[in-house]
């Protein structure tokens, strides 16, 4: 489930990665602009059943990029108390089924009151055509500076 970053120790197990991704951290979803530059968007996420779910609006820049080029990169990281990160590469798919309930599940991770998460998701759904972006990683790079490492590797 992971590949090793050459300068830092990786997470030791798949379970450690899943535990890290279960935290309500902010992801950065990276997609390709039409001119070859990278578009980076901070976004809430849910990691479940081996894939990332992101909620957004159909008219967002990232969705336009994904419609043109499905290749994306996802970064989730922290720097306190030490640097830890998960970098995932994959292809994105757009899902317009049961968007409200999927978006509520994503947002509930970030709100103390589930009713507030639902209310926000409902407001978004009423204001825009919404979509769920799925990303099933095909390659992982993880770093966990809390782990011991050796220069002999």
C-alpha cells in the first residue's frame, strides 16, 4: 500500500496509513490545468474502502481539469509534532449518485455536530450542482519522521 520516499522513513504499516487518514486533516487535490501547470485545491476528504472521496461543485476548476485529464495527486500532511505525509497518485472519477449523503459523510469528520455538517451539505446542494470525486490510489509515497531511519538503506 505504500512506496518509500528516499529521504525519510515511510509509515510502517497500512494500518498506520489508514489511522493517519482517519484524522480530520485537510487534503490538497492536485489536477492538471490545460496549459500543463498544476492546480492545487485544499479540500475535505473521506478515505474509505481504499479510496478518497471529495465533495465539490460541477463547475469547479478541478472538475473541469478532471474531465480533461483524470490523473490526480492527493497530499495529506502535518508538521506537528513531526512531519508525516501521505502522497497518493491515481485517476479520478466523477460520481453524481447520492451526492448529498456522501458529502454529509465527508463533512461529518470536520464538524462536532453532525446536524451542522448536514445543513452545510444541503446548502451546497441547493446552491450548485454537486459531485463526488473518487480517487483510488495506484501509487503511494508516505513519510513519517517519527519513525527511526537509517542512512544505510
